[in-house]
């Protein structure tokens, strides 16, 4: 069973904010929104992958600008 390590704030699909504490049972919709692995004492099975670093790079390396010519 998933258990929070800290207090978290989540917003449902209707825009209503909810505060969940370690003593609360975390609904599935809220568990899917809590993406910080440090928020979980025991992460749910569907969220546990977030604790693992992503091995694929998210962006390509930045390109360097061409050097400018000197005026003269």
C-alpha cells in the first residue's frame, strides 16, 4: 500500500486543491500526480518508476554559434 512521507498538495480534475498527509489513504488519481519520489515513504507500484533516473536524454546538446568575423 502506498504511503506518503510528507504532506502534499494536489489539484483534482475539477480544479479543487487537496492536502494529503502521511496518515491519509492516497487516491489513485492523486498518486498519479505526485511525481516527487521524496514525497513517498512507500511509493505505489505505478509511480515507483519515477525514483529511477531516466536513461534517455530529454534534449539534444545545444549547438554552438559560429564565431563572428572581426570588423576591419
